[in-house]
């Protein structure tokens, strides 16, 4: 752990309302820690030096300049556990369920990423918009082309965000232009992982698209990359729609969906599965035993019509759950909006739903994501010693959120309003490792 000064970091105190979840609110009452007039001190090494009431923190660090953000709310940086970099322009493609949507809209768009210059421009916009939405760490589903991933990692390094990503591989039931071979997938994935894993804040994830579009040989190649380098992450899709599950069952008779990935060594504590809307009890138990995580992609599940997420079944089985925006199936890059849609989904499940309090939503959008991405020793809350990844949320003057926030009786109530109303334009500043990576109004 580096304690030396980081070049882009100005040691300072940020003062404002402050909230974080250093404990899991699904297990502990009172897990939300908050201050109406709080402060967080950032050291020269980009780590959190101190946290507490503004009076206490300012008294303990009189040498530090104060960035006065009163009127704003300081939160840990948001963590998106599942988002596709080559799908921004696919957002809003209405009228189709998953397999139709992939075939008609998504695959044709992703073919364009064969061009490195196009990929690089898209990567730049995508990463800029992640930061603008308050996302500081993300598990990013990549593109099918090594040139597009090279361009993406170059831009991700420059963005200073904490990005985990990898080359997406498929060899069946996708357009020819997206098809790879097990040999090429093994070689290109290994090369990209050796080149980029551990560089700056970047990490590599082995990324088969989903069992439906991968042969056994291709999944074996993915397993081989992970066996060579067990420290890498892995991410893919699981049990998203009933139609998809039927096709997978037809392609891999005698196995359930998770079993296909298990047989190839792809299920472990470093694996993040997107969706898992229709799991069996056995799959949930095995996910929990493996320590794998599930990214709940609430707006995508609703938009594509895939179903309502059985969060309670996951939590009762001991499966770790985080939030993913799943752009472009999802309806935008705001993890705050994902929180709201997740909340609504659980409400619609009635007695079978898991009540999502504002504290639980904050946990899902921050610390739970950090844990899914294997970064929870570093980020996820504002405990001193952690890297200073945080956001300042401040509604634009005259917005609905600006009107309602003063009526919140507590910071927890204010958080409920944020999840309901705050979007991209409410994110004033995004900070990663103490470095400012976004400030509203400045490019
Ligand atoms: N399953 C395989 N590919 C995709 C994708 O791009 N989006 C979603 N939502 N599900 C998938
Ligand atoms: Zn996805």
C-alpha cells in the first residue's frame, strides 16, 4: 500500500453533509453513519486521513485547506458492478426482449468496435460519463475486439477510474463478425491481461459473453486463462430470461446454467454474474459456497422485461449482491437511479420482496459493489485508511431535488430523496484516490 504523495492529489478537507455505510445494513441496524455538518480529510497519498463532524476534523487538521461543500452531500464513490462499454448508443432501444434486442440492436452496434479509432472515441465518452454519474469503480463488460480493448484500457488508465474489464468472447449464435476461436480467445485474453492487469487502477476480467454464445471449447479457453492467472476476475451473464435459459439448456443438456460455468472453473470469489433473475435453489447455494457475486441490474431487467430480481432468495442463501447499470439494456449510467428501480422492484414483489431502505441502497451502490469487485479493502466507504473515492452530490439550483432536500428530517430521509431524484446533473464532483476526476460544468 503506497503512502507516498500522489501527483494529482491536493491534501484537503471536504466539508458538507456526509453519509456512508461502513457496516452491512442488511445485517446490522444503524449501519448508516452520517453527519449533517461533516468533513472528510484527504491526505497527500490520496487516502482518507480523518472523518467526522466538521468541528472535530477541522480542529484535528488545522494545516489542511477546507473545500466548503455545505449544501452538498458527500458520499462514497459509486460502484457499478455491471456495465457495457460498447453499448452507450443502444440505450433506449425499446420494444424487444433480450434475444431479439441482442440480435436486432446490440450485436450490430458492437460490430462497429472492430475499428480502433471508433472504439477509442466511444471509450473516452463512456469513461467521462461514468465519472459524471458519480461512478468511481466499475466492472466493465468489454468489446469483442482486442484493438477495442487496447484502446479502452489506454483511456481507462487516463480516466483514473478503478476499472476492471476484459475482452468479450463468443463463438456461436452471434454474427460472424463477433466470432472468435478458443485459441485466439486464449491468446488475446492472456496478452491483454498481462499487459493491463495491475497497471494504475486497472484490473482484468476474463469475459465469456454468456453460455448461450460460447462453445465448451471456448469456455475451456476462458478457464485456462483463469488457471494461468487465478488473481484475475471473471464476469459474464447468468439466468437473465426464461427464453435464454431454455436455449442454454438445449445446448448443454443435463446441466443447469451455473453448472456450465462451474465445469470450466469460472465460478469463484472473483466472479461477478449479471442478472440471475431465475436461479434454482441449488444454483443459489453453489453461488454462495463459491463466494461469487451477482450484479442486480434493475433498470435493465425492467426495460428488457426480464423479470423481478429475487433479492431475498439471494440474501437468504448468502449470495453477495451488488448493483449494475447494465447500459445499454439498462436505462442510464446512474447508480442512484438503479437504486430507485431496485427499490420499486422489491416493492412490487410484495411479501417476497426485500425492503430496501436508503441505507441499504447506499450500501448496494457503494460497499457491496466494492466487495463484488474485490476492492473492499481499498474503497466502498469513507473509513480512514481507505482510498479517497467519493462524490459530492448537490442538486442544481431550482431543480425538484433542490426544492425537496431542505424538508428532509434526517440524512437517511435525504438519501431517499437522492435515490429518487438525483441524476447525472446532481453530481457536483467525483474524486478517485483523492484526485478530482469530474467537476460539474468543467470538461
Ligand atoms: N446477455 C448476453 N449479452 C448481453 C448483453 O449485452 N446485455 C444483457 N442485458 N444481457 C446479455
Ligand atoms: Zn450485461
